[in-house]
């Protein structure tokens, strides 16, 4: 076990708002063992940036990790040539060219239909009624699981990410996760014959044509759903909340002084939708007097690195003038998020501008509650549609 200093946390408070605790950790114990999480946390941005690339030490291959046990060994849980091979296999689905030529127009059409439905009412929960279906419809297209509803996509995604963050070992959370992964397997089985008959750019189709085994195919679709639903959902709703909470920032974006992409990227730095990534120590390693022993569990705390006071001038604020080029929202190494281009297109080119164009007087209509530390976003967000 690592000889890192022990840092105690209060789990419920950490879930409600991890940032005050992470700030204390960066100042007092930037590499620390947290017994409540059973892991050693690396919290400073430059440490994370360097160590994420050291895959021979901080390995993504985690046979006993929650994601592997619950979802199968996807490309995110592989390193080196195995990871690179599967990443190449899925690239035709998520490449910048495919996003531009195939997915963006589909995103726009689906989002317009959702906005048409919302226009019939005077208010809504922006998370449930807009961000969730926009993200879900996009993910249905990208994965190829077009036969399910956006709500079902959200359900199975949430079940899996709750399972992957279930470090307390709650049996009900685990059971729900198993139910969700079984459902996804059924949906893949339903769609495979049609996609083999009529191939397309979807993740199922592209992997199948690349010759990946069915186990690999299924594990990677589950990976795409576990991250590809909640991250855009939380980033869409969260960025809208940030802009409505900072009217001057919204006015600048609307005036064309700042892009929608910049507004989203500053939100992703400030409140990281994916707050951490786990690693397994593969070989003994020492850094700054702290020894990491084989099989130690390590969390790279992206959300903490994105608020590092030594990197960002105004780390705890939503500041569109801030240089956030050092942000590690999508990761920093070989496991940089493969879906980053699709996320940027969906959020910055479609979901944000179309929403504010349709409802120019959009306003908050009550308290917005946030939750989570491994995955973080608004839980509910009442708004008036004006």
C-alpha cells in the first residue's frame, strides 16, 4: 500500500460539493490516500498531466476494477497496442470528419424536434426535459441503438456510471448496474442483423466491420453509453446554468464576442462533468517521496486539476476571460476522450445556440442542485421558457 499521507473526507459532503475538500488537499496533501474511497488521489493539474501518460506505472488495465467487472474490458481499460488498436477501430465513428459530415445535422434535427415539444409549455426542468433527451438522441445515433428511447438511454447510462462509482459496495447499485448492462446487450443483439445488412457510421457497425470480437464490441458500446450520455447531458445543462447565472457572460456570447465553444469549455474546466479517472499501479514507483506499490488504486482527479491555483488565475470562478488552455477536462494522455469532437459539436454547435435562439428570454425558475464528484452535474434545473 502507498505511504501517501492519509486524508479523511466526509463522503456525503464530498458528493454534494468536492471542491472545498480538493482545494485543501492540493494545499496540504496533493497526493493523499483517502480511506473512504480506498484510493490514493492525485489532485494537482501538472502531476495528473504527467502521470496519466506514464501508463507503464498507472495502468488503465484493471481486471478487478468496477468498470471491467461490471461492463467488460473496454478500450478505456487497456493500454499500449491493445488500446491503440481498438481506438483505431472506432475512429471512423468519432472522427472530426464524421462528426461534421454525418452526426452534426442529425444532432440538429433531433434537437429541433425536442425544442418544438418544449415550446408548448411555459417552463420545464432543463436537465430532464432538454439536456437528457438531446444527449440521448445523439447517443442513439452514434451507437446505432436507434430503437430505444432517449429516456432509456439515460437510464442505462446512469445505472452504469453509478455502478462504476460504487466504491462503497452498495448491493442495490450493483444490481441496477447489472440490469442496465443486460438491457444494453439485448439492444445490441436486436440491432446487429439490420446493421450488418445496411452498414453505417454507428459504433456497432464500424466495430463489426473492423472485425472486433462481439465481446469487444459490446464492452465498447457500454463504454460509449456510460460516458457519452451523462457528460453531454450534464455539460449542456451546466453551461446553460452558468450563463444564466452570469448574465454579462451570456450577453457577450450572444453578441459574438465569445463563442459558444468557449462558454462550454470554461464550464467544463470550472465544473468538470467527469471528475476523475481510476488507475491501477502496475509497478513500484516513487514520486516526491511517496511510494506507490503494485495493485494500489489511484484516482487522477481531473476536476481538482482544473481548479489548480498554480495553473489558472481565477480557478473557482466561471470566467470567460480566463486562459483555460491548460484544462484537462477530456483527459491529458493516450486515453484522451475519443468522443470529444462529438461532444463539442453537440453542445457548442447545436444544443446551446439552438436553445437560446428558440427561447431568448430563458430564465432560471428556482434552485439548481448539483451532485457528484466522479461524475458531476445539475440534478434538476427549473427554468422559464420565454
